């Protein structure tokens, strides 16, 4: 079963939180697929990952860049895994029918959007029912705090 970690964004936006989480994934020697709901969001995240920290380099790409198999982080709207990722990052309510392809899944959702919170609750219940190990993280004053 896949370890699913919910990340409840309350203090920062997705484009601020995502780069640091991806850095940790890459530091662990893993590859990631990041799914969003629109091409516009994919390209906005793609641009953000190039510029979020002038002292950092986060290798990544999207359909616009090509060479999916060579990208440690692949940004997409498709339910695909062209780079052999073991970590799936779901954003903006994107969903997968292929959870079993991954060791770990990060569900990032906007805690200030009632629709996204409701969707996250539904997915939490579905993942638990399917037997996945589910953990909830909330942004606190000192960063991510694991909640019961």
C-alpha cells in the first residue's frame, strides 16, 4: 500500500510550499510526478520552480520541456508516470486512478478553500478504506506539524 500524506496549506500558497517538499524528495534520492488540474497551473509551477530560490537548482520539466524520462520531477495534468517516480504529488484536487504505482503520495490542499478541504476529507476516507497508510500534516508556526 501507498503511504499518503495530506499537507494542509494554511500559511503559504502551493507555489511556496511545493519547492521545499520537492527538495526533500530529491535529497532522499527519489523521483516525483506532480499533478495539477490545468496546463496553466503546470506551467506556472514550472516557472516558479526555476525562480523560487536564486541559490538553488531543482531539476524538473513538463510536456513543454520534453524528455520526461530524464526529469527527476515531472509536472503534468495527466495520470502518468513517465519518469519512473516513486512519489506522487497531487495538487489543486488532482486525482489518480493509479495510487498503487507509488510508494508515497503527497496531497497538498488549500486550507482556505472550503471546496478543497471537503475534497481532501473525501479522499482521506477513500484512501483509508482502500488500506493506504494516511497521515495528516498542517502548517503551523514552526513549519509542518503532524496531527492525529
